[in-house]
C-alpha cells in the first residue's frame, strides 16, 4: 500500500489494563487536540449497499464513478483512484470474476485481510502493535444467531477464495470473522456524515472503552485541496486527545453515545461488544438524572415521547417530512411543560425537528430548536465532544442563514474550537468551518459597523443566490451511530 503519511505510534505502549485485558497507555504527556496516533489500517471495504456510490479506493462519495472493467463491481473516482487501489483490489477482482458475483462486505473484508497477511506476514508495518491473531474474536460465548452468520460467511468465503491461493483452516478463518465482527471500524464518507464501509485498524482495536473517554477517533480522508496523491489516498484514522493526558494514563474512546443513560449504554456495550462497563460514570450513574428524570408525574409524558419518537424516525427515514413536523409538534406540546430541557427525549425531538425544518427551509424555527439542543448538549457532553461540536456547527449555520449573524458567528467560532480538537485542522469539515468562520466574521464586522448596509447587502445577496440547501435530514440521521461496525 502506498501511504504518504507515516503512521505515528511512538507516544503509546501496550499494557495490561486492570480488569480489561490489553490496553494502550500514553508514554508521554499530551494535550487537547494532540494526535495520539494515526493509522492507515489493514484493509477496508465499501458496504454492499454503497458499492456503486462510493469510491472503493478513497471512500469518498461522488456523483459519478467509473466501474472496474474487469469485475464490474468496484467503482472509482477516476483512473488515479483505480491505480491507487489496485494492489488491494487485484486478487479480489479475479476472485469476483471467477465466483460470478461479489460476496457480502464481511467476506470481502476478511478476504482482503487474509490476502494481505499471506503476502506481507502477520505484522504488515513496523508500527503495528498487535497481530490480527492476537486480537479478541469473542467467538466463545457469542450468541447462536451471530455464530450461524459466521458459519454462512465462512461457507461463502471458501467458495469465493481462489483455488490457487494459499488455503486456510476453518478455525483461523472463523477467528478473523470474529475479529471483524466485533472490531470492524465504521468508515464514513469524507464529511463524516454517512457510514459507507468497514475496515480493520489493529492498533485502534487495542484502545479500550470508557463512557467518559480521554480520546476520540476520527477518520480523515485528507485535504481535498492538497496535492493529488493525498486526495486519492486511503482514509486513515486519528486518535486525538480530548484534554490533558498524563504519562502512563490509559487511553480510552467511547464506543457508544454518551447521550444514553448509563443503563442503556451498558446494555448496548454488552450486546455489541460483550463486556460490562465499570467506568466511573456508569458506576455513579453520572448525569443520568439530568438526561431523564425518573419521577412518576413525568413518566407518562416520557413514555409517550419514546413511542412517538419511534414513529417519527420511521416517517423521517421514508422521507415523509411534513408528517415528522406534525408529530414532533404534537409530542413537544405534551412533553415541554413536564420534561426538563436536558431530557434526552426532548433533545431528540428538537434535533429531529430542527434538521427537518432546516431542510424544508423554515430557517427561523430550525435556528431556535437547534439552539435548545446545543444548550442541552452543553450540560451533558464533555466540552470537546465531537457530537457537541457538530450540533453547534449546525446551529451556527442555521442562525447565520436566519440573519442572526452575531449568534451565528459566535456558535461557528465555538464549533471551530471543538472540531480543531476532535477532527483536527486538515479535516474537510474543519476546513469548511474555517471558511464559514472567516465569512461570518467579515459579515459580523460589517453588521457592527453599519447594520443598515449589512441587511441591504444581505438581501441582495440572497436574491442572487438562493440559500444553499441543508443536507437531507436522512443523511444526518444515518450518520455514525457506532464506532465499530456490526452487521444488522
Ligand atoms: Zn476515489
Ligand atoms: Zn475489478
Ligand atoms: Zn461506562
């Protein structure tokens, strides 16, 4: 694989994390926004459902892709991407042709891993801290349904795997399928808004979970305006420090959204990653009372919200946005007088409605609702949480579009500060934000100097250029729910 940036791995070391097995610790002091390490990954594949919409080399979503003339399955931005991805695709291309179709994403990913290990040995780079062999597969104790799926996958793998390639024992294959099943990392598109594939990043697999972590992980596709070779390179992950980390401290990320109360987080972690979380926030039920008040008088409103939110989600996924607006309004009427403004159901209602209203161009309403969401998130999330940063960004943009330049600019600046930590300066979203920050700063200066001139200029600008549409709310909703990808 050609990589333009070398992996950094000198600030971390493997150690025995008490009660958790292996973990990673810092070998030197670090600060908010520091890149703890970066890793290119062993292999990654595009989801079955995205095969024709995402480049199989750089994982960017593009309106028009070129198909591989050989297998007719892989798609690429252009010849440069196809050439850059050929080393990973070559064996796969031949196998797909012979097999007559492309197998599912788990089989494709496992095959890419096995080809790579066969060719390069168990340690592909000298910065890889663990072999795939040593990673957890959780096969023992796995629910029967999952085991059954792995059996089917192995069966398909054996049909797909070329006769003239090195043959492998079923036990070794089931280990890799198990590893991919619980450690496969969700690869997002260049904006980080949509899950588009799955990959294996062995060093990242060593980072244990904490509900209140000291690191965050972000996929970086590189700077679009940078040199061409960078543009076509495969996505890399970066582990970034959220605050000060002392030498010797364990490095952690959160596998689940902290917005969930501790009981729900623990259920999710158990079902998806097979462990019981014993972090301080779970033990002490920290902030559970802020997110959900357990008293009797609000139970009815709370239950009503939970049921309605499920219906709202369905309508949103099917694109029935006007129905979403009606249901959200109705639910808010019942919930707002009783539930605290940090109650997670209320936050979910507001964020859903604000995204839909932004899409439908009801900008004032979108701005109001998104501000309530940000105010609630501020009381719950870590100040450098990525979800808080993105919500602040969306709210800032809505305020800007609604003509509230002072609030809009302030929020865009705040979001920029958070994303500089969680995403870093070269991430495409941070760069979009920087452009918006400069634009709103200029408009804000104009506004403070002469409000009349500002408003007349703004009106003229709006007449010439219709406001850019917000993302369709479905794509935001589809976003990255879980760090590690599991089927279903
Ligand atoms: Zn590409
Ligand atoms: Zn091909
Ligand atoms: Zn926890």
